[in-house]
C-alpha cells in the first residue's frame, strides 16, 4: 500500500500550517502533489493551549485557533486545505523514514513517498521518568504539548477547584500553567531547582518582579530544590516529595521541565546539531531533498554571526516554514542569494494574568535594566525591561507591557545592533527611563 507526492510535510503543527499557507500563496504545486502528515488534527496555533484554552470562562476551542490566526492571516480549517488541493493525512503517525529511498512508513503500514520532504515534527515534552521519577501515568499528572494534554489539564482543573496543585518547573510552561491554575481557583506551589523562575532568560531582577506578582496571587515558590519522587495512591499522585525532604500535598501536578526536538526518525540519516536537525540558511538539511523547519531545525542565524541555533518559538516556526517554501519553490531567488545564514531576529513572548512580555535577540552580555519594577497598583500596567549589551551594542532586549511601537523600537534596536548610547536616547524619547543600575 502506498501513495506518492511531490511535496510531503511531516508533522502538522505551527510550521506545517505556515508552510501550507506559503505553498498556497505561491501556487507552486498542483492539486494532489502536496500532503501534510500528522498524528494530530489540522495545524493549530500551539501557544493557545497554555493561554486561551485554559480560561475558566469562554475558553478558546478549535476551530478558533487553527493556523494562521495568530499572525492575522487566514484561518486554515480542513475546508481550506481541501479547497487548496492540499491532502491532510491526519491522526497518522510516521514510524520510520528512509531518506535514501525518499519514503516514510506510517503506523497503519502505508508507505508515502516524496520528491521533497519538509520535516516539521516539532518537539515533545520531557517526562519525569527521564529524570528517574516514576508516576507520569497517574490520572492527575499533566504535561502540556498537544490537545490531548490540554484536555487532560482542563479536566484535572475542573475536578480540583479549591485544591492544591504542584507545578514542577519554572520555565514558561510552568509559569503560564501556574497562572491558569490560579485563574481556575487552584492553589499553586511551584518547584524548580534554579535560583529564580525563567532561569535561562530572566535576570534576577526581572524574575523578582514576576515572582512577587505571582506571590501576590497566592503562588508559593519552592526554589533551589527538585522533586525526588511522587507519592501515588489509587493511580493518583497525593504528594510530591522534594530532595530536601519536604512533602507537598497535591490534588494535581503539572510538569513543565523542558522539551526535546523530535529528530528520532532521522538519527544517523541527517546531520544533527544543538539537539536538532542541522540545516543551512535555506532550511535545507544535509540531504538536498529534505528541509527542516520549526522547533526541530538548527540553522545559522545572521544576526548572531552565523552561529547555529535552534529556537522553540512560534515565530521561528512561522518564519522558517516560509523560508523553506520560498527556497524550495524559488531555488535561485532571494533565499538562495542571501548567503549562508538566515536573517532571523529571535523573538519570544509570553502572556500571563494581565502581563505580557516580549524578548528579542540574544541574552548575551551585560544586562542593563530600565523602567519601573515596582509592583503595579490596582489596575496599573507595569512597564520595564532590560537590554543585554555586548561590545557597547544591544544584543538582546526584553520588555514587559510595551506598546506595539515600543516593542518594535526594541526589536529594531536589536536588529540593527544599536549602539547603547543611541538606544538610551531612543528609549528616553519614548518615555522609558533608562536606569543604569548595574
Ligand atoms: P509543533 O507545533 O509541535 O508541531 C509538530 C507536529 O508534528 C505535532 O502535531 C506532532 O504531533 C507532529 N508529529 C511529530 N512527530 C510525528 C510523527 N512521527 N508522525 C506524525 N506526526 C508527528 N512559543 C512562543 O514563542 N510563545 C508562546 O507563548 C508559546 N507558548 C507555547 C505554549 C505551549 C503549551 C507549547 C507546547 C508551546 C508554546 N510555544 C510558544 C512554542 C511553539 O508553540 C512552538 O515553537 C511551535 O509550536 C513549533 O512549531 P512546530 O511546527 O515546529 O512544532
């Protein structure tokens, strides 16, 4: 049993949705030549799962957040794919890939062949078992990567109102889920081994603001230690036992301890780097017929001097997808001419409670803070941030509560690697005091 396509997108998440949109815009395929294979439903905007999806009132549900609604583009429902002549092979897991023969084998035993493959398999949530802790299959343990996980989380929250949740991990999944749990009237204790939340991105000063804000909402932080084991009874976790001996009673547990790129199908077949599939600035892998996009792709970033990086950011999924399709359909066009590295500005954002922050570039160098870090008075909107300065130039910028214009000013300062003196003047003219406190 088998089918043959010219273009196959493997994985049906954010990057796949934007790849489909770009194919449709450019019209570079005929009906029946392009397919997307995914074990999930039609591509959707994954960040919604930790935000609108978890709201107690009027939660967001599909089809509302299919791609590409996040970028104010069209809403790509299954009807749209049909109209565009793009085959969706959904609910289907690919279990092996043969890059030399250009074939994929699905769990249902079908062989799908391609001329050009676009790998968009994303990442998976790391499990507690990978850290030697058992209990992940308990009914009240939640991870958050896909719709199934999100539904389990929603059900756990609805049966736990007024109860206790332990959130394991202080990254953005932990922070966004903690905010959702509080909004759903659940008491939250967050546990993580780092000194402060968002340890890889936030400075201690930025982290202090968010931790105080969360504490004012009732969240308890247990830092500098980790969960050693889980106490399970009747298939449910009753408590988390910490390395320092403490016991945290739990009616539910949310785990956000990182992700790993889904590269396994291509191990030994394609070059790998930084835990992902290595691509050039056109998103082409070590096999010329295979491209990789989104969370799974490690690519040279022009802004970082051609350094190869991998980003698990939605904006990166969107842009690398467009880049790959442009390169595939216009091999001698802009994507090819721009040289080796991709002119991508790393960009990540998060929204929790009434807060909203954006980060651009690289948090390399010395952090210089600006704005007012005091807790907001009722109804007030905080506004502050930091710039990372390296060699007198702005390498990265973080801003909480920025207006679209301010966010764009930060992005353009990073993009142009502005001299720090120019940035101080620019921020001053926009009413953001530049408090050089370090
Ligand atoms: P994904 O969107 O993960 O899609 C991969 C798809 O491939 C999945 O559908 C998967 O099931 C499928 N797949 C994998 N292997 C196979 C296989 N063998 N066979 C068939 N199908 C397969 N980023 C931000 O910048 N800001 C945010 O606020 C933010 N919030 C997030 C919240 C959550 C809960 C999560 C999980 C992520 C969030 N992200 C955020 C990250 C962002 O969603 C990802 O960077 C983005 O989804 C990556 O897109 P992708 O297409 O590479 O992978």
